[in-house]
C-alpha cells in the first residue's frame, strides 16, 4: 500500500485539458469567426456551446495531453540514507523525544543542542534528540555528516534534497521515524535548530501532555486568519493555483518553531500524510492539513509562552533562569545558548 501512493488524478486532468482547450480555441480559432460577442461574453458556458460543434479545430486543441499527478511527500516511499535506529532504545521509557529540523552545515547549533538538552540536567526525566537532515550534493559535507552521525548517533537523513522547499519532507520523515522507532516516548517536541526549550518549565506546567490524547501544544494559528502569500517574492509564496481562490489558510495550525505533540498523535499524523498531497509550507502541512484529516485534534494554545524574539528569550532566561515563563524561544544563533545561565 505504501508503495502505491501516486494516483493520477485523471478527472482533474481532463478538466484541465478542457479548459485549456477552450482558451486555446478562444485565442486561436474563434477570434475571427464572426462571433463578435465572444469578446464580451467569455464565460465557460457560452464557450462550451460555441465550441461543441467545431470538431476539427477544437479537437486539435484537445489533444494536448495534460495530466496532473498528485504527489505525496517523497519520504513516504523512500528509505533512509542514514538511520540511527537506536536513539530511543536502551531505556524502556523516554520522557520526550525532540525532533530537530536542522541544516547540514549547522554543526554549532547541533553542538549546543546536544549540550543543553543533556538528560542529566533533568533527571529523572529522559530526553532524546533526533536531528533530521536531507541530502546534499556536496560530498565533503556528506562525509562530515556521516562522521558526525558515527560519533553522536543522533542523525536521521532522508532521500530528499535538504532545501527550504523540502521542509515538509523533513517533518513527515520525523513523524515516520518516531512512528517506527520511538513509540516509547511519552511526548514529542518538534523544534527548529535555533530554538531553546525550557524543559524545567515544560515538565512542570505542560506535563499533562503525557496524559492527553490528540494534543498539539503550540503557538496556535487560527483557521481563516493567516493570509496565503501570493506575491512571487513573498517568503511563503504559494502559487495562485494552489488553494485556488483562498485568501487565508483554511485550517487551524501551529507556528512550527516549537510544537509539543502527544505521542498517540504521531502515528495518526503519519498515516494522514499518506492521504495528504504534498504542500511545501511545512507548518501548515504538518500541523494544519494533517490534523484536519483526524477527528478531534486539539491545538492547545501556548502562544504567550513561546518567544519569537531572541532578545526576549535571552532576557527572560538571564533574569529568571528556569523560572522564566517561556516554554520555548528562538535564540540568537550567534550567541552560545549555554551562556544563558540556567544550568
Ligand atoms: C482576424 O481578424 C483581424 C481583425 O478583424 C485581422 O486583422 C486578422 O488578420 C484576422 N486573422 C485571421 C487569422 O484571420
Ligand atoms: C451541432 O451539431 C448538432 C448535431 O450534429 C446539430 O443538430 C446542431 O445544429 C449543430 N449546431 C450548430 C450550432 O452547428
Ligand atoms: C551529558 O552530561 C554528562 C555529565 O556532565 C556527560 O558525561 C555526558 O557526556 C553529556 N552527554 C552529552 C550527550 O553531551
Ligand atoms: C548542487 O545543488 C545546487 C543547488 O542545491 C545546484 O545549484 C548545483 O548545481 C548542484 N551541484 C551539483 C554538482 O549537482
Ligand atoms: C562543501 O562543504 C564543505 C563543508 O561544509 C565546505 O567547506 C565547502 O565549501 C562546500 N563546498 C561547496 C562547493 O559548497
Ligand atoms: C526535494 O527533494 C527532491 C528529492 O531529492 C528533489 O527532487 C526536489 O528537487 C527537491 N525540491 C526542492 C524544491 O528542492
Ligand atoms: C505561560 O506564561 C504565563 C505567564 O506569562 C503563566 O502564567 C502560564 O502558566 C504559562 N503557561 C504555561 C503552560 O506554562
């Protein structure tokens, strides 16, 4: 079943051919065929009437073979390039598995995360970290990554290019990997590699996430309030044919920099990916489109306790240490987060 996730959406394809056919006809054959009113009245319906008998000229246009293929995240059908299967083994129970979206050359950030998320600080809670990576065509870099993986055994690399527009693949790979290799975790944290998690606070005020079902605790983004960016130069540019006619993202979702997920939800999200066509904006795909396919997912709002400003994060932890009310926050990648004096 997993192998056969590509379906040709023939219906859609045929529609596309028709529409293209009409436009083609309109532009190339009809303009001069005494239908002076065509210019005023270009509705599809009137076009349908007019083109229906022009068998010769229109059929030519119809023969352009446009087939649209629905594509799903590539990681659903690919193996891993690097897989450290043992990350969650050796202990029966893990409190939190942290999956980190990181870039190949962010060695320093990974080093900091390894230091600060060290379980010994949070005893008796046990934390494990998995770094999610894609492919590079720089063979030197690949060799370094393989070495890093040998040393730290905390890297999972998938068969997709590690690019911005492939982040959805990275996220789905994380869901897949946890589903397969880390079901003994009590909950999951998904973060970007410049985010610091205040586990002291988490284990205190968010520990209910171990008990509840189908929970996402995150900076919640309401459905129908977040504009879909249509400008070609926008950071989150989405082509006008994708979610066509929609001005706002139609499902409740999360800002992806820090999301806490109840463990029962992970295999459900993974399964939902099998029936959710690829969409490159990873936050919306992972925490909006996938949950929308599952009955009863809760987006629990912790917006006030997630910092998007590295100065706010730094000041809060410098001043209040582990009493800082933030559960997670962006850090300045140029400042070593171990300088935040909370350990
Ligand atoms: C179509 O009509 C325009 C103006 O009515 C004319 O200039 C043009 O040559 C015509 N084209 C064809 C292909 O008949
Ligand atoms: C279209 O074709 C049908 C059947 O061949 C014919 O009855 C009808 O008159 C035609 N319509 C036009 C506008 O040519
Ligand atoms: C965690 O800290 C302990 C004690 O300081 C140290 O022995 C261990 O190597 C650290 N682990 C990692 C992954 O840094
Ligand atoms: C490597 O990838 C970059 C883009 O990611 C591309 O521009 C470049 O041509 C690729 N190089 C090779 C040798 O494939
Ligand atoms: C390949 O990666 C190495 C290690 O990060 C880097 O030093 C080098 O500049 C990269 N080469 C290219 C062509 O980008
Ligand atoms: C994503 O990864 C796939 C598989 O390596 C690749 O074919 C595709 O070009 C990548 N997409 C982008 C936008 O980089
Ligand atoms: C979030 O921060 C507020 C103070 O700003 C605090 O009262 C609340 O307990 C925090 N929530 C969580 C879940 O930690």
